[in-house]
C-alpha cells in the first residue's frame, strides 16, 4: 500500500463533510496547519512529510499543503484520520 495523504481540509471545523471534512465536528479545529497535523501524526507513531505548496483537489486556488504519512500501511485511513484528529484537539488545547 502507498503512503497515506492527509489534507488540512480533513480536520477543518469550517468545512462540511461534503466539502471534505473527515472528522466529526467535535474533533475538528479551526484553520489546521500542516505543522500541527505532522506533529499529531508523529504522536500517533508514524513519520510525517510536509508538502506545503500542495492544493486540495476541491480547492485548487488555496495552497494549504498536505502531510504524507509514512509507515501506516497496515492502518485503515479513516482510523488514522480519527486518531490524528484526536491528537490535534490535544495539541490545540495545550
């Protein structure tokens, strides 16, 4: 399986599910950054590679970046997204 890609939109509280948010509103945060997502990925136990100039396919006008997760081949993407979302909450609440 290839590396998993996490977009900032997956965790954005200002987005709807239809617009690309993949976590429940309770786990979503306002204006998540690739740095925060990478930190959360590392907390979950995987390596993270930040690509800052990438654009989410549904928002090609806005380069918010993405995080590539290395070594998460055995984990389902949705489980990874939910775990990262929970850590993002903890990071923001520090």
